[in-house]
């Protein structure tokens, strides 16, 4: 719901927004524009304040109802009156305001479809309405400016399109939602009888004495009915939202469970990564431990080598002393050769030890891995051994049970065995037969269900046909009765209640309840000159053949009261109020003339002048040709 601003008729110095009212004198329309005259009278000479919004500044009509081109004309700033002769198109202006601002055709009480508002002989109609958009409550003033121009194009097929333009004529939008936003912002309610009160609605409100109708009018005028519908829609939306919330809560619980599972799995994966990292760390520590053990094993060898080098040096010094003192030179040479040989062997042994060091490290690592594999194999062996023991115990128990069963079977005599085997075979055959019978019964049940379904469908179809036939028979019988009655009483052609209703009118007239006796039904006063044109005349006049003519509104109200006693609401004949006169209108200038085809007026013999005048005002029979 948009914001609602207070409206009233403007007075000098008032700061409230003036409300424009249109007084429609008689809603009878015709296509003659020459008889149309509109005059705008201002209730005061004061100008409207600059802060007013939503006021209708001007209107222009093209090919709308009886107007081929009307306007654009400006409305005054205060109270406005639209005056003119009957059928000059005053009500068309009010209808154009309702339709041009997005109202439905049914809201105007002038037609059931938009295509009925297109002028005869034209393919489309256009309505242009300018709304004031000034002051602090203006709608998007930076976009539309000081005025909003609403253009509506109505096609002959009943479709319509919108164009919302700024004051400078720039197209802003062509969506109906934008128009609804503007109307809601300006608090313009075209379907609210308080805002726009049509002639039919005012008649119904003034003449209706039913409290229910006035309560409906009150509910519609105060928008309580719209609020009730909005509230129902909100409650439905709330229920749907609650259902979605419940589903969302269930889904959230499922997602939480999935999250907990994923979180637990993530923890396990993290623990596995941690163990993997720890394993790598232990591998590195084991490698360094192996290196330390190898260094410890190599250290004594190095000590031995250093000791041997020291001994060798001592031996060399002693040998030199010895050679210098005792030994001859030949022995000295031999000793030196032997020394060199020993020293070469020592170097080769050292080189071999250094070459074997990496192999020693790899062998130690291999030994560690093999020890670990052996340990794991031992653990697996012990596990399998335990499982084997358990299986052995189970095997022993099963063997004992088999022996017990064998011993018990040996105790059973041969005839008993044969009898048991025979019973088992018989039971198996019965079981197979039952299974086959179950399958067959299932198939039969399916067939029966299908047959029942088809029978129900056929029964429903026959019932519908029977009901339709009875309704058609009753309608034909009723029509036959009415036709038989119409042979003896021509008034019954206009309905079974018509004779009694005419007697009630005659009685009321004799009692003085009518100033002038109502004339009707109109069909009783008209007679086609050519019988072949009867159907065409009925199609042209439609419900007007049952209508009544009254001289004044007081007689109309009295006639309405009498109708309520004979006709249910919604099926009452139409009442046309027009001042009685003895002469038929002179339509020689505006009537159609054709050398071959007659108009509806010239094709009928009309017994009463008022009947002819009413048909001219309401239906325009002087302008309609009947073509065979």
C-alpha cells in the first residue's frame, strides 16, 4: 500500500490539494460531435499551490467512443463542470479518465471490453492525460519533471499499450507497473467509487435499499475489501514461507550432520598426515642414528690405524738406528722394501674400508627395514594364528553338531525317512501351486481394477451425458411452454412474468403511484415492416426489447420496487428515463439514407413516440442500416 494523502476541494489560501469532480448530466451518448459542448468553470479565482501533485491538468481523446478528436483542453485549478446535451459525450470524458489511468472496462459500467470504446469505423483509439508532478511529494521529479503525460493506445482487438512521458515529451517507460506506482504515489484510485463516481454507480447507491449493497460499497470505498484480499494473500505467503523455513531447518540439520561427518573425516585425514610427518621424521632420525653407530664402529678402526702408524714410525726410527749400528746395507734395503709393502697394504686396506662405508650404511638401513618387516610379519602371524585357533574351535563345534545330527538321523527308521521325504515333496508341490495361483490371482486383480476404472469412467461419462440431456430437455420444455403461451398471450414473449408485471404497473398507476404511466416493454410497441428483418432487428436491439421508459426518476424508483417483486437481481429489464413528449425526434439531418437498404428506424412501425425517441437516444437506430 502506498502512502495516502488527504484530498479536498481547494479554497482561497488553502494548502490542501483540490479534487476535481465531474458532474455528468445524463449518460446517453451518440456519435454527433457537433452537439458536444464543454465549458470549464473555476469555483474560485485563486491559483493552485505549487506543492500539489496528481491533479489532472488536461485530457485529449482521439477516436474514443463518440469523439473523433476532443481536446486537448485544460482543466481549471478548482471545481470543474462538464456540460452538454444528451448524447454529446460527457460521460465519455469520465470513462476516458478511468480507462486512460489503467482502469478495467467493467469498472466504467459502459462496456465489457476495451474494444467497445473504439469509435465505429476506426481501428484504434488514443487517450492522453497530463498529471501535475510538482512539490516535495512529486514522483521522480528529476526524471519526469513538473508533469507526467500518460498516453494509452487501444486496439480494435481489445489490447492496449502505455507510454509514460516527461513534461518535455521524452518517453520514460511503457510498463503498466510504472503507471501503477505513479497512481499509488498520487493516491489515485480509479476503481474506488469515492474517487470516481459513475452515473450507474450513483444510481445504484441512491436507489438500493439493501444494507448488504451499501456495506459492499463502504468496504470498496474505504479499501477494506482490498486490505482483506491483501491480508489473505499475505497469510498465504506467510504459510508458504513457514513451510519453506521448516524444510530449510530440516535441510540445515541434514547439512549439519554431513558437516560433522566431513569434519570427523577431516580430523582423521589430519591425524593420518600428522602420523605420516612423524614417520618421515622418525626415518630421518633413524638414518642419523645409523650414521652415529657407523661412526662409533669406525672410530676404533681409526684408533688402530693411528696406533699402527705410531708403531710404524717407531719401528722405522729403530730400524734406522739398527742399520746404522748393526745391520749391513743389504738387510736395510730388505727391511725398507718390506716396510714399503706393509705401508702399501695399509693404504689399500684404508681405501677399501672407505669404499665399503656407504655399502655398510645401506646394509644397516636394509637390516633395520627387514627387522621392521619381520616384526610386522610376526604381528600378522600372531593375528592369523589367533584367528586360526578360533576357526579351529568353530570347526570342532560344527563337527560335533554334525556327528550329533548323524547319530540322531541313524536312529530314525527308513519308513519315517521316506514319509518325511514324501511330505517335503508334497509341501514343495503345494508351495509351487500356491505361488502359481498367487501370480494368476494378481493378474486377475489387475485386470479387474482396470475394468472397474473403465466402468467408472464410462459411468461418469454417462452421468454427465444424462445430466446434460436432462438440462437440455428442461430448457427445451421450458422454451416450448413459453412458445405455446406466447401464442395465446403475446406479452409472454418478453418473459413469463411480463403479463403479471404489467397488471401491477396498471394497478399502481390507478392508485396514483406514477406521475406518468411507464411505457413498455419496448418490443410490444415495435413491428418490423419486413418479416425477414425480424432477426436483424432483435440482434440490433438485444435487451432493449424488454426495456421500459419512464418520464422521471421518481417513477423509475417506483418501477424498480415493482420489478423487485417479479424479477431476481441481475435479470431485471432496463429502465430508460427520458422526458415524455408526443412527437418523434426530427432525425432527417443526422439519419442514414440509402436508396436500397432501410435503417432500423424506417424498417419499424413504432406505436408510441416515446419508444421511438428512447431507441434513438439509447441505440441510435436512425444511423444503423439493415442489409439483406
